[in-house]
C-alpha cells in the first residue's frame, strides 16, 4: 500500500494465496517469477527463520532465503528493496549501500513501534529514529488500551487485534496478515525516494 501511495503500480507475488491483497496478485514462487517489465522490485523473504520471537518447529524449518533473493535481484540490474525482521541483520548487507531500519516512532502519531530492516539498491535514507523504548506503552496509554494491544505480533488473539488497523495503518488484512505486514508508512517513505531515483 505504501508503494501505491507513493505512485507505483503494484503487483504482488507469493507462493501462497493472498485473498486480502488489494492489488494485482500472482500465486507463484517469487524466486522464479519472471521479472521482465518491472521498474523496481521489493522482496520480503520469509522472516520466520530469522525472527528472534519465533520458536516453533515450523519456523526453525523455514528456509532462510535472503542470499538467494539478493543474488536474483542483483542479476536483474534493477533498483530493489529487501525487507526482513531485526533478527536478520547479520545477513542483511551493511555496506556503503547498507540497510536502513524503519520504526513506527519515526512517523509519529499512532504508529506502533515495529522495527523492520530494508536493504536497498541504491541506498535510501531513513528518517530520524527517536529513542523508541517505551513507545508502544505511551501509545497504548494515549489510546486507552493495554500496551500488549498495540504490539501487533503473533497470530492475533481476542481484543488485541482491534487496534492493529489503526496502529499499523492497515485495514484490509486479517489478524495474521497484519502481524506479518510492513506498515504502509515505511514503504511509502522508501517508495518516494525510489521514484526520485527512477
């Protein structure tokens, strides 16, 4: 959604069906899907194998695909963005092209603290990152909810998910989708810089 708001025509590819996805969608393996005709590519390899918050056997068996994804995108010569969770930082490229960290605290308002890493080619700038310790607690107090209600992690249980659309800026996904999603404010920030490069 953030790329759409920045001005891109968005096409999604995932190996699993995405019934709530609001744009053109193709169910396919993203590592083999034809990339001809695209101006830029955003990839989000499965994060479960990198997540420090995931302990299930399924997560431990999830393939770590950052290197394969990067190799494929490097071969296209196109501008690209690779996104993943903070636990993947050892495999994200921290070079002069680097990676950036985006957090809801950078965008103010009612955005929940949710760190995501973005490796970009070419390098993009991130907004100022204020000290975000206690951000979700202060946000929850302002919204009059328990701090756990704004965490927006896991598979969603009970009333916790009721504020997720507001704190993530996502109103089209189910609870599981919101728990996995990138807030649109993040990709809009990147998308505007990417359009300037293109």
